[in-house]
C-alpha cells in the first residue's frame, strides 16, 4: 500500500511539474503577443515621421492588426484540433515573430500595414490554441495554478508596455519595439519544441466554412465599431451601422452553429453555468471594468496630473507589482473561500478601488496613491485568475477547443468595450463642460462609471452555487 501511495504521489508531482512548465512556456508567448499590442502605441509619432505621413495615419496599423486578429480567432480551435495544437501554436509564434521583423524593416506605411496584418493573423491563433494546450496538460486540481501562470501576461504587459515603449523610443528607435519580439519568439519556439507534447484530436470534421465567414465577419464588425467609437470623428452613424452589422452577423452565426451537425464552434459550452457566467454575462462586465483601468490610469497621470509618460509609468509600476503580488495567495484563497466568495468580495474591492482612483489629485500624498494602486493591482489579478479558471472548471474535453475560442472572442470584445465606455464618458463629460481635453472632473466620472459596472458585475456572481468549481479550487463548503 505504501509503495502504491508513493507511486501515486510521484505521478502527481510529475503531472503538476509538467503542467506548470507547459503553462510557463505558453505564458512566454502570450507576454510577447500582448506586450507588442501595448508597446507600439508609444512610438506612432516617430514612425509617422519615419514614413513621411501624419501621426493620425498610423492608427491604421493598430486597426488592421486588430481586425485581422478578429477575423482568424474563430478558426483557431478547429485548426488546433485538425493539425495538432502544438503544431498550430508553433506556427502562430513563427508567423508573429517573422511579421515583427518585417514591421521593424518597413520603409513605408503600406509595408508596415501589410506586416501588421500578418502579425494579427499569428496573434489570433496564439491565445486560444495556447490555452487549449494548457487545458489538455493540466489536471483539474492543477488548473488554478496553470491558469494563473498564463494570466500574468494579460495583467502585466498592458502596464509595462507603455513605459517600456517610451524608454525604447526615447533612447533607441521605434524599430526596437518590434525587434524585441525576435529573441522572445525564438525562445518561445524552442521551449515549445522542448516541453510541449503533441496532442491531436481524432475524427475532426471538415471546416464549417459558412460558420467561419459569419463568425469572423460578426466579430470583425463588432470590434471595428468599438475601436472606431474611440478614434472616429466622422459622426456616430457609421459606427452604429457597423455595430448593427456585427450584431446581425453574430446572431446569424449563432443560429447556424445551433443547426448544423459539425459546427465550427460548439455552443454547448454556454449551457455550462460556470462557463456562461464567467465569460458571457457577469464575466464580460467584470472584464470591462478591469480592462478600462490600464487605459484610464496613464491618461489620468499625464493629462490630469501633467506628468510625462515616463513619470506616469513609475506610478503604473506599483500597479504592476500589485498584479504580480496576488499570485502567491490565489490558490490558497480559492481553496479556502471558493470561487463565489472570491469573485463577489474581491470583485467589490477591485470595483471600489477603481472608483477611488477618480478622486486622486496631484496634491494627493504619494503614499496614498501607491497604496490605492497596489490594492487595485492585487484585486485585478485575483479577479482575472478566478474568472479565467472558473470558466473552464466544468468544461468537458470535447468542449475545450470551442470554449477556448469563444472565451478569446468575448475577451476581445470586453477589452475594447471597456476602453470605448471609458473614452465615451471622458468625451461626454468634457464636451458638456465645453473643453477639448478631459480634466480631473472628467476622469472622476469615468472612474466612477467603470467602478459601478464592476460593482454590479460582482454582485451577479451571487448566482453561483456555493460549491461552484470546487473540483478545481479544492474548496470544501461547510455542511451544517
């Protein structure tokens, strides 16, 4: 009996170690991908000067990247099943890395836009397929730690990116914002070859081409509308028409997936209560609040406080440290309190800390600003990890690929929706006051609105069963 127990303990230890290594490998690639999306915005003026165009023209590089990514995300799960998740993940890293090189070598806006389009295609496959790899290599008892590891890039890269981009652009050149991806991409591919096993699904059906076109077009129009709502100055009508087209196409895609026998996306995952609430309803609203904060904070410090981008980055580093700090206690808190308690109470802390940021002023003591940013970062980290883990707590093996793809699609929507709502509040508030640029009062309203969304979403998690996701978290509800 002792020998059997020792063998089981050894197997458990090896499984946990393998799951952790695979998650770390995937996290390296995620970090490169998300860092690139945030770092490039700081160098657009310098790139415009290099290409001989107006700075406003450079926004097309960001838009094309986002739209290409939206178009290919729905295809990621099927490709991973059909050709093997490891092979598709490797290919996505290679495409992204090579495209980064061509971005750096671009001598014109046209060449840059083409390279960014290819880069977006590689990015589209990386996140959902990488998550599929993690789900396949982690037992349910190992899922919290594995998801926490692949979540940290989404938490840290948006905070580190602007500061790093400012330093690189100031002391080197904009080319290095893309060249930095080369060593990371090469390292990522080497780690995938060394540590990620090949796993391929059997009896994968043919491509649901109609479903792909409808879902890709729907997501593309939705994200384009949200993106343009922040940058567009040609009136609301084109944005509303684009958003309506996205909704109609998404509804058509949904009806198609429910009718056909071998759909591109298996929507049965939405019948799983934990997945539905963590991704579609309360989870989307919670992510809106979380994703709006890294957009608002740099603007607050630069426009509201009058700080330089590097000075603002120093404040954001505290927020970044808060994101990292919660990792050491996430597993224990979920095991001791359960998903419902954590998502409700931690969500309220996160929402209230976001709202409190709106009351910061240049005269506010630094110690108070640092403490608030640290709390906001800690609670943001916990919320993201809990949401991303709960989403897959009860997903079956046959649902993994579609669930990962659907989760990625909804996360893209929530990310842009958070920025769009925050920008809309800033614009409306400043317009009412007759100002061209937002001031501290306008930021106060934006943070309050975003915080209120976070409060409402947190309370909606009360609908969860007390033991929701217990098999993953290890939580044992008290019995009376």
